[in-house]
């Protein structure tokens, strides 16, 4: 096994092998370890009962920057990636650091623009910038580290049969944008601009995540950056339940793009990625309270299905159910 | 300026340009920002008066692993780098995360050995392992992120005239090891092994740093990973004082190596790097208390000089003083 190349095992396989090496002693007592692997962030219980929530995510220019993405946008995205995961767990982002690797031949203006973007996102989300480390590497690499605080955290694993399943937005724009960037598909200029904005300028729903967690109505939550289908599967699996979806939340722009090219819009919505919405399960009796909290943030929850006993994720048309595949983006996959 | 390559500006120059972009608002109130740039780690004041101390450091195989370093040792070092900086600030390391970039063609066994080393160091220092992110990059890259807690933190900037200057060990072994690895110099096998161990298996003086800070005797402190001379200059500059050194603390092994090759041992001790000792200034009336704390950790403080009014770092033979150059290792430097 050790002789295989990383790419033969893939990102998720390698992560599981790594966790297989971890001595449980290194995770602290269960009481101190409120967001265990494979949750989206980690947490430490502080004296007084608050949680420190921690997240790291790495942005590598060569693999993570879609063609045409500007340095400023890369910097913003490296903050968005962390902030979204913290907010999905109910934590208010507080401070950001980074380790950055830069090739010696890299234009310094690009590095500084990246930092300008990163600082702009920190300011937008009310996050203190603490600096970090700068070194030399072959790629432009930004490893972001964010910490936040939460009075109440939301795990991947809390969904129960009877809960409602909801999302915080519509999907399919990033997948459409990648069809434009990677496959050269066309779109009328205003549509093209809108779709490309989804990959170049993602936003984290920070206030919304914190407000929803604060209601106590949310039983499980995850950000959808790995793609809607994959996220649904992860939530269902972590909670040991079955999701029945009665409506795939497709964005209007993705529908328009899909109809131009005669491709299924639901596929774009389900099997994309890098969309920073939340997928949540909510106690039915508290749904209105969660919806009211979302509206106070200028958002709204879209109910898309229900939680049942069982396993897997299914799309129902009212009569027939068909399974939704657990596909999603994976790093380190050899074709 | 923006058109220059990163390597033309260098690591420290680029860091200063980055901090020039930072809006002071992004650093929080001064009261919340107890370890401002350019200190070795960052800190947040928690309710109740404790400090959360945070550090990130990036290990890139191509530039940071000396020839012959094993993956297990790389993993250990990526933990040591962070733990040493936290301890130099008086913080007890508590939890570690990493973002790791792996080339798809990289042998998975190497990645897993690196993780084994990293976990072994976490265990040794009593640090919880929280996992992190895994992605794809051209280099093997480990961005470590460590948080710790402190009741009292020690800055770079607290030295006053009259304080004593001390270190926690002898220097010059890593510089000697690099003479062997990079310049092909020879040494008898037992000496060679000892010198190479200094670069392959560095250790962080975690308990010692926490114990020294706990005495309240330490007025400023920094780990010596950037080299002894550079560290002395940074401490003196941050505190706005002058250091007079009356003894360069050269390790016996480095002296032996220097005498074999007819090179000045003091140069090896002053201008090396990656040695994880502490350089500290100590209130003279509390020196014995600090020494007793060090001895309880199985260490001892070596007094090497004194703090005076003025600027710069000087070596004194009792009569004459000569300046010590502010040389040290720098990433991203084009020759």
C-alpha cells in the first residue's frame, strides 16, 4: 500500500489512511473534541463552555485557481473557504493567519494583490489578520488558518428522521462556469459574467451560519463546497440517516445555461462544487424560527427534502425514488 | 516595485511590503493584539485574561529538508517549528492542524511516514492532533498550525538596560552539519552522526519555555531558529536596546568540527540557523529564580551577555567591542 502513488489512492483515501494512524490519545478526551473527523472544522472546548473552532484550507494556484482568476480573487477565496466552514459549524470567524509559499521568480505584484484580496475578505467578515509565514515553493500556495468562537456548534452528525432538509441558495452556477472555462461552452455575455462571477468571487454566508446555529433549530450542517450531491451524502452518512429530496435547488442562471446547451440542469446543480451554501437539517417544529433568522440576515431557507430512517440520498418525484450518486470533486485523483 | 520578482525582494522585504498593506483595523484593538508583528507568534486575549497563542509555519520539502532527511523527521520538524515558537512566547502548545500539499506522483508511504513523525512529535509535546486539509501541489508542503494557551506571554520587545542576556543551549551544530551536507566536509563518524542529528532531529524546548515564562523573570524571548546572530539582532531591535555579548555559546561538537577544518567556531555558532534554543533577557534580580526553573526542567541557562542602552549587537573581549553582523538564513533570496 505504501508503494502506491498518492494519486492512485486519492485525497479521500489518503485522508482515511492518515486517520488510521492517529492514536486516539492525540485527539483529547471526547468531551474536548466536539467536532471529530471527518467534520468540516475542529473545535476545542474552552473554560466557561464556549468553543474555539479551527479550520485550515490550502489554496494552490495551479489546481485551485480556475483560468482567468485574478490574484485578488485568489486571496479573497482563501479566506472565504475557511470562513464558510466555520460559519457552517455555527462559529463566528475571529482571526486569520496564513502560510504562503511563493516561487522566487513569481511577480511580487501578484503576491501583493493576493494579500490585498485576503485583507479585503478579512475586513468584510470582521476577521482580525494575524499574518503568518512566508516561504519558498514551486507553486503559489496559500494555507489559510482561521479560528472562531461559538456558544453552540453544529455537527455533521445530528440529523434525525423527521427533520427537514434545507439549503441556503440555488446551485449549478459554478458547474456551468467550469463548462465555459474548461470545455469552451458559450453563453450570452450577461449570463457568462454571472456564471463566471460564481467561481471568481464566491462569498461565505458568515452571518447566516452564526444566526442559524443560534436558533438551536439546526440539527446538522455542512457547507456545500464539495458539491451538493457529495455534501448530502456526507451529512446523511455522518448522521446515519436517509435523505429524500423532492426538489433539486437549481439556480435560474444554471437553468438558462443548461437549456442553451441541452444539458440536464439538475446535474449541474448536484455535481458541481465550490459553492459556499449550507446544507442543513432542521427540527420541524423549529423550522419557522430558523427561517425567521435567515430572513433577518437577508436570506431565506429553501426546503428541499426530508430526513428518514435508512441510508443514502434519493430524489423523489412523489411516486418514484432514484438514488443520487455520491460524486464530487476530489484532489489527487489520477484519471 | 510590483514588477520585481519575489526573489528580488526576498522573504523579509516581501513580509514588510505585506504588512504595509495591512489596515490597522484588521489587527483588532491593541489590547486584543498582544503579540504584534514582527513577533514570532500571534495572540488573542481570551475572556478571563488568558491568551490564545497561534503560530503557522510552512515546511517545503525542496527548500526546507536537508539532504538525507527522512519523511518521519520532516513530520516531526513541522511540529517542532511551531511548538518552539509558542514555547518561546510562554505558551503551552495545545493542538496542531496542518494543510498538506502532495504531488499526485508522490509515494504514499512517504506521506504516511511524514504523518507518523508529526503524530509522534504531537504525542511527545502533549499536543492534540486535529487533522486538517490535504490537497495537490508540485512540492511536498506541510503548513503547520498550532495553538496554545498562556497565562503570561513574553514578547520580543521587553528587554531593558540592566537585564541579563542568556541562552538555553550551545550553538553551531546545525551550521557544521550543513558544511558536511552542502560542502562535503568530513568528520569522524561519531561526530558526524551527532552533527547531522541536530538538523534531522531538532527538538523544541517546550516545558522549558513555559516554565521560564511562568517565573515572570523573562523580559523578552525568541527562539533561535533564524540563527543566533539574527535572533540577537531582532530581540535588540524590537526592544530598542544594545546587547553586549561576552561569550559566544559554541557547542563542543561544533568546536571539534571547526578545529578539524580550521574554520572559526564562533562563526558556526553565530550564523547558523534551525537551532531551536531560546535567546532571552532576564531581570537580574530574578535570574536565580529563572535558573532554578530551568534546572527543574533538566536544563540550565547560559548567561552570555548584558543589555545596555543603545543599538546593535557587539562582542566584547573585556576591552574591545566589535559588532556582530545581522546575517541569517532567508528564504526567497536570489543569489
